[in-house]
C-alpha cells in the first residue's frame, strides 16, 4: 500500500507536546511571552503566526526548546524541510535524548520523503524510550509506508502492549495486517480500534473493507454505516457501500451510492471506476464512457484522496 497524501501520520505532534519534558525556562519574561503566544496561535490553528512567534523566540533564546517549538510550528504549517532543519538544530542543542523531539523529527523526515532517515531516528528513539507509545506507533506506521509489513506488525504489537488504550496502535496494526494479507487479524485490530475511538471514520471504513474481503457483507455494511454516522458524506464509506450493492446485483442502488461519493469528491478514483462499471452493467454505455474519461483524467492528475487509508494524522495540531 502507498500513502495517499504525503502522509497523514499518527497524532504525533499532539503526542510530541505531551511527551515534551520540562526543559527549563526560556530565560526572560519576553521570551516566555513569545512561547505562550506561539502556543496560543497553534491552539487557534494559525500555524503561520505561531512560526513567527517561535522564530522570534529562537532568535532571542536559541536553545533546544525554542528550536523544537519552531520546528513543530513549521511542520504544522506544511514546511517539513524547514521543520527538519529546526528540529536538527534542537537535537544538536539538546543535552540528552528527548522523546518529543525524536517523535517530531521522525514525523518531519517522513513528511519530506526521507522515510529511511525517519526509521533510523524513530528506531533510536524507541531504544531510548521503549515505553513511549507515540514513537512506537510512528515507527510502525513508517515501516508500513515503506511496505515493510512484518517490521510494522512487530513494532505495532509492541505499541499495543505498551499502551492498550491507544486507538492508533490497533488501527495501524490493522493496516499492516491487511497489507500482509492477514485479513482476520486485521479485522480484529480494526474492531479494537473503533471500540477505543468510535469517531475514527477511517477505522470504520478499514473494518468495512476487510469484512467485505472476508465475505461478510452485512457486517461490512454496518461498518460503513458507522463510518457515515461519524463522517456524513464520507466518500470511502459511500464507495464501500456502493461496491456491496454492486456485488449483490443492485446496480441502481450502487450508482446512487457512487454518485453521492462523487458529489463530495468529484475526483475520487475508486468512485469513478466503480460508477463506470455500474453504469455499464445497466446498459448506459455513453454515461459509462464519460465517467471512464473522468477516471482517466483523475488518474493522470496523480494523487487520489480515496485510494488508501494510510494518510493519517500528519497534520494533527499540537496540544
């Protein structure tokens, strides 16, 4: 499997802030004001303003903490290359390994496409902090994006043992199991994920897809409906339901479901592909041909937001 967007990783930035130990004061009241201002901007979702506050903080007090916060804000502002530079600087200035810094640097490296370096950073962090579940989860996910399913499974099993209440460990474990063709374990992992976090529509969709592959359409239908209850209009859930209708010989119902998915996302490739197939089955050849042309255009355009479940949480806001 490949990632859909650069990568929507774990809720790593929020986890990074939670992991960040008390590193001491910034040195002056003005510096602390800049720190608080930057944090408020991040809480407000204004990463660009946060970058400016933390850049001024790093200029005033160029220590590990200020560069760390600058790196996190740059990552939140979709500037991963600059984030790597800031976080590398924070790493150089740090007196000892820090789990939050490790997690953020691994995230930034993966966002730049340097997945091998991300594995190295996160694996070293996992050695230093063997019970830091966010690092283990991010490492497992990174292995998954590199198609290293066995390694991903091993790390994510460790993460689940360390943090049995963390819903991301079974979610990513399910993705790894599914990529390895282990559908029953994948379904069990996804079921655990939705119990721990019923709001994760992607986990519901993943469960639906897996159950459908296992030949359990009614359970798959329930999972897709749960996804829609959490995320109304979700194209992946609507496409999943449409495929179930198509497989059951209800082409008209399938068309309605695929069209609903495409109303939310006109370039959804799976929706286009399946809609063309359903229209062809109904003998609506001209409409099917027009949809196939749309599918070809969407394919030529590149990334497909609906192609995979692996774009998870690269843009989660620090808390």
